């Protein structure tokens, strides 16, 4: 299903013409209204009139997260506060939060983009959406809520937390769709089974939209099996708009369609900043071209992906971004080797008996980096003989050594030992930074 065929199936030539028109308007506006961007452009010797084609994107300066924090709270707004009808913010766990604003038109655009997202996942009028994304300053809950209402679905605005109550409502209200982080979906399943409820048989859910954290294909398979649903990957970030930047379609589930009439995606070399061609993996960069209150120019997401321009079987003509495989700022360097938590997750999920709940403990002993993989085993394996547990531990150590060339310690822990999160899962504890 396609929510807005007029734009989602635009031929490439028409789409690029629209992008250029909107890009020029955005560049003109930020130069005139945002002192930060005027200074950046002037320092680069760049005027808005220099942008004559999409190829000139590379002339524009990058925006990074520290720029957003340095202009806290409202320094990057391009409209007066009297035009801002909504403010959201990131958690600010590593410093001051990222604060973003929305005009009335921005809110309408956001609802449109989330309507596209949910429709791409097969959600439609008549569905009941159990929305477990957090409400409040976090963009996830309200973004999904507005999109579901836009398509005419019924919304259960449950937010995060109070998991047992969520299970009761999922059973009694009969939602047919769920939106939450993939790690919280697995936590919901664990709690449901503890309550004597089988998520595959006792719920009516047929599809889920999962995002806000990297997750592997193996985790998708587990979620789909446990709930007996289609699990669809969605992507967004507070700095750009929130959820609604890109989404998989249920027909293919092979890459996330970027809504290019609102955002221009690029892949760059994270070291040099040079743009990379389609198909090459690098850092994902976005320029918003319709956002009024808080437009961003070439925002470096730190997410690792690549872009695929091939036409999808669903009929959408937008490029597809590969599932996020990690972040440049989440990357661990262990004895000179680059390691992403999502890659370790993929290795763990290949091993029978392990649960998709793990943590990586990184430390430094005798001037050498060490990494310990703590991973839960299922009930059957945990109650098995010690010899079987030793075999699994050796398999984990071997597979990670084969994948990265790095030795690790593996600690198998009993089920439900790893702390669960109602939002994004905390996968890494890096004691080297303490």
C-alpha cells in the first residue's frame, strides 16, 4: 500500500527538480534567518546563489551534534517563537539536550510522513495501534500517534513502562499493530510469557513498526516468530524531524525508503567527508528541505548505512537506505579493530540457545583493551549440564575471534539477568571512559 502516490512514485527527474527547488528555498531561508548558518556559509565563502544544482550540495557545510548543543536551546530556529507550536528534545544523556521546534505546518508534514510510514508497514484504517513509544519530549510517541490518526487507525497511547499493564491491554483491547523499540518488544514478550500469555496466540497483533535503535535481521526473525507478525524497520531522528524519515515497505522489507521529497540523503566517507556513490557504505547525512522551524543542512547522523537507487517492487521510487548497522560514535576500537555492537549481535543470534539480550563490557587491563560478552541463555540451556554451557561459551569466543580477529571473554548468564529497557537498549558499558 502507498499513502501518497503523487509523491512516493515520482519519476526521478521530477523528484530531483522538486528537491532542488526546495533545497534552494531552504538555503535562502537559513542564510537569512539563522546566524549560525550565515556564519558557516560566510566562512566557506558560500552564498545561497551558488547552489544551482543538486551536485552543489557538497559545497554546503556540515552540521554536527555539537553545533546543535552549542546553540541550545533555540539558536537554530529559523522562525520566531510565536510561530513554534511544539518543542521536542533529546534525552541529553551526554550533555545538554538537542532542542527542536515545529511550526503548525511542520506538525502537519510530520503526520503525513508517519502516515506514509505506517501505510508502508501495511497498517490502515480499521487497525488498532498499540503505541509503546515514549510520549513527552521524546519524538517517538507523538510522531507515531499523529501518523496513526492521520490514516484513520485507532490509537492506544500507552507510552513506555508499566509492562504488565501493557500486556493486559494488549490482550483485552486486541490491538492489531504495535510500535516500539525492538528490544522493548522482546521484553514485552518475556513478561507476557511469565504471565502465562502466548504472544503468538493470545494477541491479535499482525504487524509491528520497530525503530529508534539498531537491530539485526536475526532479531527481526525472533520478534516475528514470537509474536507471529511482520516486523518492519522504521527510521528517524529528533534532529531531522523524529520518526518518519524512512521506512521499510511490508512487500519487500529490503531497505528503508527515504522520503526524498522532504529529506535529501547522502552517504559520506566518515573520515574525509567526501560523498560516496550509491552502494558504498559510509556515514548517513540528511538535509531537510521542507522543515520550517528547525531545518538542518547536511546533518551528520553518525549512522552507518548505504543507499540503493533500484526501483522497489512496491512501486516507490525513493532511494532505499540499508538497515543501520552501527554508529561511528558507538563504534568500539578494541586493540585497533573497529567493532560495532550490531555485528556482535548478529554473531550471537546465529547460536542456538542464546537469547537476544546481551551487554558488552569493555575495560583496559595492563594497558590492553579487553571485551567481555555477557549474553543470556534460554531456560532449557540454563538448566542443562555445565558441559553444554561450556560448548556455547567456546562457540561465542571462536565466532567473534573469526569475525573481528579480537579475543573476548564470554559469560553466559541466566534468563532475565540483563537489565531491560523501556526505550533504547544499553548494549555497551565502556569502563575505559570511567
